[in-house]
């Protein structure tokens, strides 16, 4: 059974600082997704990582995937208040016939002045 | 059209009511999903429709009944719900079951 672990679950960081959110998963997969969710809102797709070594960047966020280590990171550079949200990673269990997407518990990020 | 729409946005219902949630996409996606999300938790998969056929039912109680009338529409029929069913219900779609999922805005359901 695929398990997805994110850490930290809560993150309070100062504006202008850098930080990394980690997503570990338990079985082989080469498809990983990062989503953002604002309070009371739906999930917004941030990044799709489809191969080992994939790196994608959008603004102050950069995501990477290491399929051998079963690890993805979401790096935040020079945080701003607008990045405050909950970030989920989700891993696809390909070909198993089971749940197609397994979500981590989410990292609740709060950026403070 | 690159979005998933859901109606209604908010729904309050009693435990004896029957109501339906609706989801629509016009991206030509052939997989559609229902998720339930409680506050401060990740989404939990309920159902998956692939090419208009129910392919995954994650042991959801029978008071939730999905329906896929065509490739663009997905409904979730609700009957005799319990207060613990109050949650945000999210619909999503993807090109095929193994592609990126796009989420609708959700329906905030309250069961009294």
C-alpha cells in the first residue's frame, strides 16, 4: 500500500526566508504532483513531476523529484505573505488498480512579517 | 474551456433530504473523480469514473450514489446523510486515469 508522508505539517516562516517542504513515499512511482489550497478553497495544481531528476520552478517555488530516494522537495525562496496556504503532495500509484492518487497530509504554511 | 465547475457552491440539508451535487467539465477528459475533504485534512477519494464507467469505489456508504450521465457530467446523489458527512466535496477530472487531475471549486455541504 502506497503511503505518502510530508514534513513538516506546520511551518511558520518569516518573509524573505528560504525553506523546504519534504514529501516521501513508500513504493515505486514516477509521477508526483504538488497542489496548493487556500482556506475554504479548492486545490490548485502547482507542479507535475513525471521523471527522476525532474525540476520545475514557478516564481518563488521550485519542486524536484528523486524517484530513487522516493523523495520530492518543494523549495520556497524569499517567502512572501501571499504564499501562506496548505501545500499537498500527491503520488500516483501506477498500474495497481488501487487509489490512483494518494495525498500527503499537507503542510500548512504561514508566512509572517 | 479549461475548468471544472461544480454546483451548488453551498448546500445545507436535513438528514431526511435527497439532494444532488453536480460537476461538469468540457476539456474532453475521460476520467472524473469525487473526493470528500474534512477541515484540515487531505482529500479522500470516494469514486472514480473512467470512460463513463465506475472504476473505483472506495468503500463509500450507499447513502452516496454517483452517476455519470455522459463524459462531461458527474453527479453525486445524496440521501439520508449524517451530520458527520458535512465536508467539502470536490470533483476532479483528468485526461485519463493516469494524468494530472484538475479540481473544481467544491461544494460545501452541511448536514443538520
